[in-house]
């Protein structure tokens, strides 16, 4: 089973991060691209286990993903991940719905993807702020985070769903789901 190994940070200065990525010889794989995500669950059984079932639309691609429970070591998250391309975002949601997995949370972001050695750095613009993640082998994550000026003690452990729930506690203007207003799409 494949492992997702990643770390997430709050992004304070996008231009500075991009400059540092270029200095590291990073290659931009995808320009900023709109991404729509639907999390599905069956009466909370996945969330209770710390697992996740998601269907994602990223540009012209659609992906179905299962993520197992998370472990954290030195600020770096790892978890089992099974992911496959699907022909249709909408039909994948319909398929899971017919199996009892209902949409429970929707989140959107604009994502830019960079490759640094054997790792990816993704820059996410969300309705609640900007973040970046480093995904790859644990030793490379630590090295790249250091090269980008990040302290592993400042790594975020929360998922986007958790960060959004946290933001909604202090911001009454936020809708139920983490989506952009229509004028920002």
C-alpha cells in the first residue's frame, strides 16, 4: 500500500517561497489550477477511524482517493493512501453515493505544483488563506523545509476540513463548506 508522507505550513509570502523554490532548482509541474474536492462518508464511520474518502477534480483530471488513519513523526504526517484516476468527477460521487458514502464536506482551492528532487511542493490558495505542503520521502521533506526557511515545529497537523472548522468558530461569515464565492471562481 502506498504511503502519503507530507507536511503543511501556513504560507506567509508566496513570492518569497517561489523564489526559494527556483533557487533550489525546482520545476513547476502545474500552474495554479482550480481544484474541487468532495469528502464522502457513511454515517461517520471513516471519520471515526481517522480515514478519508475523497473525489477530486483538478483541471481536466478526476481522482478518487482513500486515506487511512494518520501518524505524526517529528511534525511530518504519514498515512496509507490509495488513489486512482476516474473518468468522471460527478459519476464517481454518484457511485460512492450508491454504496452509502454520502458527501459530507466540500472544499475548494487553487493549487500550483512544483517538483524538487523526489518531492513535490504544492502551493494552495484557499478561502481561508494560503498554505503549502511538501510531500515525499521523510528525509527530503526535512531538508526541503529547512532550505525553504521553515521550522518543523511550525508544521500544521490539521487537514483542510479541520482548519476550516476552526476558522468557522471565529468567523460567522463563512459558509458550511470551504468554497470560494462565485465571483472568485
